[in-house]
């Protein structure tokens, strides 16, 4: 098998999972867009960052950024 064929085989192996990952990244971006105002509101209502993190899996630094702190 030539190097070009080996590269083509490697790329073909990557494609299905790469496509799935791109779709998941896009879905995560949409979820984050919906979560952002909810996180900010939860912080305004004095829900602890730790609890928000536990419920959402969002990093505490991101929670702080989204809350404007």
C-alpha cells in the first residue's frame, strides 16, 4: 500500500467520528446559548456556583463569566 493510500485510509477512519464530534460541538453551543441566561438568573437568585456546576457540568470559571462576576 502506498503512503497516499495509507493517508486516505487514515482519513476515512477519522471521518465518521469527526462528523459526529462536529455535530455534538454545534449542539453544545446551542445548549450553552440557552443555559447562559439561566445560569445568570440562578446566580442573581443566589444559587451557589457549586450547585449550578453540579446540575450543569459547567466549570465554575464559566459560571462566573456568564454571571458577569
